[in-house]
């Protein structure tokens, strides 16, 4: 490891303590390294604009940052234990190549400022990806809701067959759910789209940093004005991003539960695409729905990250080293969460229904609610209609198509309002 920027003469660095302090930084910072290079370029431009760097020095720094990014992408440069973290690696590389000009890159910055802007840029990318995946899932669900609107499906409450439902209603529910998730991702992205670069360790510096320039150069929607709030927002913004992710992965978990049940032999309503199943290692007679089971499990990682962030934020104002652990939380959450959501649109496109098994499950009791409502419409007080309709002797094998056609309340089978959902999808861009 190169000399530590903060190391004092005569103070021994204990290797065990340094390992504990560094933690997983070198590994985690690989995730943010290109964003840190991007922010370092913008910071160098800002330094040149206020006379700290000359034009030739800026050009040399930008050239070396481009080369470092290319080396990192190709594998020629590896961020490893030789470096304390990604930020010190950038400075070490620039110093090695450019001498004093490279050393000036840290002027007006703190390591906290560096990780804050790099992770903020990373979060923006991840929230944009989340929004796009949720929108795509909603679009597929809407298309299938329209195509399969009138196909009967048992509707369940308390895991018991309750009423006649339809594939149109099932698909429309997920379409609106993922539209909500896409909207939340977009709203959260808009909220966190604030530039913290130039806030240093939370108290600014004795330089007229051109923060407006770095805001534009990095594509932020606005500048995070108060230097002290930049520190308060660290962890808070990460928590909001993970919560947006959690909304989508929570919907994914419940959808995966439906498919877990519907693909079982006891239901037999759905056949998964073959690539979404695996063979048993001991039972040659079966295929396992491993993908949807791990989709279901992914929420646990997101929830764990949210809890970790929440606990880290029990701090007074200002910077604290505790916040270092926010990096691991967001990386683990988004790796698991987005990894699962990336597989969802194709799953929704390619799963197959078994209408015959679904219709066979529509026993006479599922028409009892229709009977109660019909009696009430004829003038029977609903409580009396309810008691009459509860009598199995009054149940008969009904017509599922007629039952669905009679379900005219807005959002129900005969009035799915798919056009309204389509308009909302299009408004998301």
C-alpha cells in the first residue's frame, strides 16, 4: 500500500487496525471507480477555472484519467490491496505519472467528498435502471392483460378459492404495481439528483470552488447547496434509493409466490419457460422453479440493506466513519435486487397458462358472491342476501364468462381500464 495521505510522522500504522479500517473498501470501490474518475475530472476542471491548475496541467490530468479508466475497463489496472481505496488509487496514479500536478487533484477535497459524489452518481444509474425495468415489466403485463383479459382464473383470499377472477385482472394488478414502482424510482432519482462535490468534509474549503460548473459537468439536476447537509444526506439518500428498490422487489416477491403456487402439481395453472427451471440433483422426475424461488428470496437482501442503513444513521450531524458501511449496503441490495428484476420481463412474456386446469378449479362455491350481489340488486337487504347465498344448496355450476362479464365495477373484470394504465405508462416516457 502507498503512503497514507493522513499518516503523521512518528505514528506507526498497525496492519491489523488498517485492515479493519479499510474493510471491503478496495473491493467495493471497484463498483464506484469509474464514477470517481468522472468526478475527479470535473473537480480538476473546477480547479483550473479558479487558477489552482494550469491549462496544460488540466489537459495532462484529463489524459491520464482517460487512460486509467481504459486500463480499469480492460483489466490492465486492478484496484487491489496495494491501495487504501479507490480514491487514493486515483491520486497515486496521477502522482506517479504527473508528479506535483497529480498531487494537486486532492486540493479542496476530502475522501468523504470523493466517495459521496461517486456513490451519488452510481445511485443515479441504478435508479434509472430500476425505473426502466419496472416500466418494461408493467408494459409486458399490460399487453398480456389485454390479450388474455377474459380467460377465467380462480381468485383467492386467505389462500382459499373465493371468486371467479380472470387473467386480465391478474395481469392488470401487476401492471399497475410495477407502474407505481417505476414512478417511485423516477421520483427518487429526481430527489437524489443533487451534486455534493465541493462540500469537502462538510464545512467547505477556503477556495471559491466552481460548484456550478461541476454540477453541469456531472449532469446533476441541481447543486446540493449546504456543505453541511451534504454530509447529513449521506445514508439518507441511500436509504431512499433502497426503499424505492424494495417497493419493486416486494412486488416481485409476491408475484413469485403466485407463480410458485400456480406451477405446483396441486394447482397446475402455469408452465414456466424451461430456462427458468433447473433439474433436481437427485430426483430425475422433476424440474425445480429455482429462478422464481431466488427472485422471492432477493427481497431479504434488500430489506437487510435497508435495516443496515437505518441503523448506521443513528448519528449526530457531521461526518462519521460509520458511514463507510453505507457502500456495502447499497451494493449488495442493488446487485441482488436488480439482478432479480432483470429476469422478470422475459419471464412474464414467456410463461404459459393452462386454461383447462384453471377452469376445472372453478367449483360452484365461487359463484356465491355473485349470487349475494344479484339478490341485493333485486332488493334483498345485503345481510339477508349474504345468508341466502351462503347456503350450498343454492350454489350451481355457474358460467365463468357470464360472471366476469357482470363484474362491472371500475377495475374489475368487465371494466379493467387498461387504457388508463396505458396512458400512465406512456407518461413515464
